[in-house]
C-alpha cells in the first residue's frame, strides 16, 4: 500500500463524504454508516477512496463481487485514491479526473487518480463503465419511476382511444383526464422500447395530463403549457414532438435532440390550374427554339431553291417580241416565292412532299433531302408531343421561398416560430396564427384565405393522416424549400436530463431504437396511414422523359438535306451550262431523260400531232413537257398576230370580242396539270388577255 507518488499524494476525503447527509446510508457488508454514490448507486464507507492506494472498488462496489456467473470488470482490480487536483497539476504529471458522482453545482469537488498509484495511466476502464460500455454493470438512474405528461393528442404520434367505440381520437375530451385510459402511438412505443433497453436503469414511465392552470398561463400552446408543469414540479418530463426553443429552455432542461424538424414551404400544386395560353404553348415544347428556327430556315431555303430550279428567270422574261418590265418580274418572283413557301409549309405539316414527274432532276434531289428531313423531324415531334401535352408546367407556379417572396405571397406560420422565421426571412410576409397554433389551425387560416402558402413542420404532420388529407383536398404540396430547422427533444427535469439522454443514446447505438425506426415499426403493425402524395420536387418536371429535341438530335437529317441541296445546285448549274451549249443533259427540264410519249416531231421534239380546224398541226399537251407547251402556244399566238394586252393583275384577264378565247388560267382547269406547269404557264402568260384558239388537252 502506498499513499501515492511524490507531487501527487493521496488525500483524505472522509470528512467531505461524511458531510453529505442527504446521501447517508448503511453499508450492507459491515452495517456501518456510509454514503450513497449517485442516484440509487452503491452504498460505500465514508473512507472510500481516501488516504491510500487501494482496490477500493473491489472492496466496496457490489458490481465487483462475482456470483460465479459473471465476469468482474477490469477497473475493480486497479488501485486508485482521491488527490488534490491543484497540487498534482503543479508538482506532477499524473493524470487526474473529477469525480462524476458530484455535480458541478453541488459544491463538492473531489478528484481521483489511477496513475499516482502505479496503476494504468488513465481511467479508461472505469470511464467505459460510466459511459455504459460494460453490459455486466448496470449504470442506471436508480431504477427511477418517471412521471410524464402529454400536451395534446397528435395522431398517430400520441393519442387515446374512445372508451366506448375504441376509435382513435385526435381531439381531447373527458378521457384525456382519465389516467386509467392508456396512451398509444409512436412516442409511447418509443418510450416503452427505451425503458426495456435501459435494463432497469429506468423503472417505468407513467403518463398523465397537463394541468388546467398551465393552459391558463399559456393559452396559445399546449406544448409550452406542458413544460410549465415540469418547471412547477408537477411532472418529471413531457413526451411528444417538442421544439427546443429559448423560451422553453428557461423553464426546463431538454434531452438530446430526437430529430431535427424541418419547416417546409407548402404551396398549391404546381400546374394544377393551367391557363389556356399555357396549354397552347405546350405545342411548341417538343422542339427547342433552335430546332423551330431550323425547320423554318429549311422550309424557306427549300422554297427559294425550288423557284430557282424551276428556271423562273427564263419564264419571267417573255417572248422576244414582248418584253415585260423588270418590276413586274420582281413581283412575279415574290408571288412565286410566297406560293412555294406556303407549299413547302403544307408539305411539312402533312409529313410528305408532292410528287411532280415533270420536275427537274435538281428539284427532285432537293425534294428528296427535304422529304428526309420531314420524315425524321415530324416523327420526332409526334413521338414527343403527347408527353408534353399531358405534362404539368412550372410556368407561373411558386415552388420556392424566394419565389413566394418575389410574388408577394402571404405565408401562414406558427406563432412560436415568429422570431426564427422573421430573422431567417426578413423580406417574407408571414401571418402568424393567433389560435392554439397546432397545424390544423394554420390550415384553417389558409382555408379562410388569410394566406397563399404555409410554413409547416414535417415531423408534426408527416404522420398525421387527417392533416395530410386536408393537404390533398386543397391541392397543396410540400416543396423541398426549407424555412428553418428546429431540434426536437423531450423537456425534463434538470437532474434527470443527462441520465435520460444517456439511455436515449445507448438505445440508439446498441439497439437501433430511435424515432424513425419506431415510425417504421408502427407502420408495419398498423399499415400506411395515407396514400396521398404530398411531397413535391422540381425534378419531376425536368426528367429525361420530357427532354426537348435539339439541333444536336437533328444532325442526320440536316446533313442529308445539306448534301441534297449541294448536289441539286451543282446539277442546276450543269444544266444551265448545257443549255447554253444547246445540248440536252441528265439535268434537263425533266428527269425523264427526254423520253416522252408520242412520236418525234420534225423539229426533234417528242409529241404527237393533230390538225385543228384551220389545218394547223396541234400537239397534244399530255405528250409535251412544260417548256414545249409554252413555246407552242406563243408560236400559235404570234402566227395569228393577235394583240396582247398586258394587265397588272391576273384577275383582270378579259376576252377579245368576236373571237373564241381561252384565258391562260382557263387552260389550267384541265385535270392532270402539274404545279410546275401551273407556275411556269402563269408566269410567262401573266397579262395576256386571251388566246384566239383553244389547245387540245
């Protein structure tokens, strides 16, 4: 036996321990007077730990006495003694600890050391027991029976059943004051599991109601009223989802937080009430702005190239005898261009192109590229359109706190959150309810149109099926926008807070007992409470299912169209060069390589002949190409030497008196004429009053 090392000797604390009259007890093994360590702890002699380095725990701690079945903890065999902390800190390097048996406000400061007794350099073995690491040792609250009050019913968190109908209740009545009717719900289940996991550390928890006078003192919050009962010493703690607020901390201590509650923005479901303009705008959503611009550009380019490939420059300049003014030619070009744009637009909307056997090879190449682009573009548009038409849009909807502030929305909230919300969001327009301030009261304010959105606690409502049903009935959703986070804990007497928190942490670490696992247990036993979907996320509106078609997706049809345009342009230039050389080519007026019905004429053209009434040879139009028809009509006209009247508009065509006449437009009434013939014919004969003789068709 030693009295400790030099510089850190053992001290005699017998007098100090003997002065703790509130802890006086009788040592069971000797019958002498002793003191009790901790709440319901071991009764040890007043000489415990004093003067000498001994295995004090092995002699006096009941936990160190083996009954033959258990293992004696390691700390029982280690010598230690009480020391003077100031002396050891000044004159030695020994490790010193303050005794946890005495609170800081008790006025008793006793310190001990293992290393001064040549024991282990630290008190880890003992501290493991203090922290509950050794399961053989029962570190408890002295098997204390805790009395707790319930602030209010919050189904399914905590509630009672009607004694007659056995229905679960959400509003308190006379049964609330009957302590013989048991409480049910998630929180009572959690407390029951906690008591079991403490292995006797907590004897039991009994429940009662809050006092009537507390409700008078705190009429706006039944939860704050329940905390008042703890301050007044009526109960040991309260059970329920209590926000840890500065006001309540002045009234009672709190356990470690059970969970961090999130206060979400609750708004009308985005897209639930779309306007007609919003619905109409969805028609354009399958394509991006760039693709719509690409479609318009390709339609215009195809139209202009089609006019050019139809050799309008030659058709726009009349015969050698009659030359039309340049201004008239420009007007003709404009009409042809507009007509061609409308035509190509119709092709795109109808998802196809018109087949013109009389068109040039260049024009057909162009239409092949244009048709390929239409095929892919229209198919992509139609495939994506249905999804966009049925999709809800976020346009005009508020889904964030910043959006609500920018829109000047009023937001209903709990009055206990006034300081926190006003500080966190000073620009927001909050309306704090003046009622009892449970979440149903906040919803009532919304129903009364006092606000346009709500600030709602998730923990207080996520399991309340009646509240969630009201959320769905009013087409509201919880956004993912959070106002603030508030810790939830249990208000409890100050002297019990640490011990109760210890068992809460032990239950979670060793037995996975916490609020969320208790909720899961309740759902397994009772089923899902509500099928209503109340959570909203903006990701639901931005999934790949609704991705717009972009120019990148249209790479293949654009490349194919560009290739066909280039090939057609080259062919058109080749045809013009060949025509100047007065030779026919593969890119001539038609792509039929000069092969048509009929017989070869004396001038080398392919058409059949019939004589008219004057004995003139008249070709049949269906056997000729467009250019030959036009040239033949001009030749007939010049031979008759009729006067040609040039008018400003085609609609002003008249007939010459005493002469059988057929206007250029009347000739187009014949079935089977092509669009190319239509445009070429009108362009060349625009302004001709009449033809003296008809052409056989």
